[in-house]
C-alpha cells in the first residue's frame, strides 16, 4: 500500500497532463527562418535521393567520411596485425 502511494507520488502521470493550447513561442518571420524552412522542405521531399545526395557539399562530406573510415579501419587492422605477429629475426 505504501509502495503504491510513493510510486504514484513520484510518477509523472500522478498529475494530469497540461491542456493543449497555443504554442508558447512566436514563430520568427525573417529571411533566415524562411531559408531554414525551405531547406527542411527540400530535405524532407520524397524525390528518390538519399539525404546526403540532396546538397552539393553533403556529397563531399559523405565521401570524405567514407574514405576516412576506410583508412582508419585498414590502419587499425594493420596495427593489430603487427601486434599479433611474432617479431622477425633479422
């Protein structure tokens, strides 16, 4: 019984949820906000392209990340290979 009381008191659903009203913050009406909304619409459009293909700079960043990941993976594997292989007697 005491556990139920404590749980209900600490639960977020113990108090009723607030009523849905108007938004609390005014929506900006400047050019930067309009550019942001235009970019969001462009990225959300269903045109068959992946997200990284929709803007020119994103393709470059994506390719750089893929190449960097491949280089890091190969470097890690090579480092582990050198650690596990016995030393060569010269």
